[in-house]
């Protein structure tokens, strides 16, 4: 992991760039993203109730074994009930899905985060990223690496004790199910256009609702409701 990769492998500096600020950064991630998208849509449509890894496995085995690809003839799924492994938990990074570049160094107990990567200045081309002349473009932050639990050995699913705020989980492209009290629908689907923001002044939306300065809001668009037969 980024937090100890320098000390583990003897690197002085480790940099990772993400070309897409979301998941699907490799072939295996794209395959996993497709499965999660199909399962999400099944839940959104009210066709399935999926609340565990076992439910996920059963749905995939029943509905997603066959493919339309010329190169992938079928999908095979295996369910592993528990994994014997070391686990360690760190304090989550707000807006992590919006990051393009992360630095970790041997002599620093912090992570340096950049929301844009640089490939044009001379300093970055030779590896001295901290002296990047384009630091004024986009935002940059340094955060401490905070361990939230000790390393423990277990052979079952970990009980999560993390307290996540909703804003930490929302980024550009996140799809949310928003509760509604309308008689013909339990929820509306909403796609975020950006990360959550704190208002610098009072604003009124298209429905006439006013949000005061200092409120945290998410901007985006609602999906049109259609009947799926």
C-alpha cells in the first residue's frame, strides 16, 4: 500500500498517477465495475435485494455468466466466505475519487495529494515533483497518514467501525438514490456533476428551495423516470 511502499521496497519517493478519477483503472477493474453496475441497476429497478457478498455472488451466477464479447466466452464466479489476512485501517481521505496524483516518500509520514497530474514541466519530467512549476494549477494538499486500528489477524469479514460522512463518498459521476414521498416512486436517481461544495452565498434552486451560505450541497442532474418492461 502507498503508506509503507517506500520503506518496504527501499524507494525514496513513490508516485502514482490515476488517468481516470474513479474506478476502472485496469482490465480487471473494468470487469469488476461492469458487474457492480449491473447489480446496482438491478437493485435500483427493484428487481433484486442484494445486501451481502453472498447475494452478489448468487445474482452474478444466475444472470451474468454469459457474455457478448468475442474474446471473453463466459464468466466464472467463486465465492470465498472468509479470508485469513492482516488488516489495517486508515482514516479516509475526503474526495479520494477526485485525485489524479498521490506521493509517498521514505522520510515523510504524510501523503501529498494533487487533483491534477503534471507531465509538462522540466521538474516533473526528471522526477522532482515537489518543485513542479505548475503547482498553482489545480489544488494540492498534504495529509497525515492516520492509523485508525492496530494490525489484527482475522479469518472472517471485518466489522467496519468507520464513520463516513456522505460527502466523503460522493464524486463526479456518483449516482445517488434520493428518497421521495411521491406516491408513484420511492426514490429518484441523481448523478453528481462534481464533488460536494460549501456554499459561499445563499442560492435558490429551480424548485424554489433556498440554501443558505455555509450549507454543503451536491450539484447534478436527475434521471428521467421511464417504465422498464
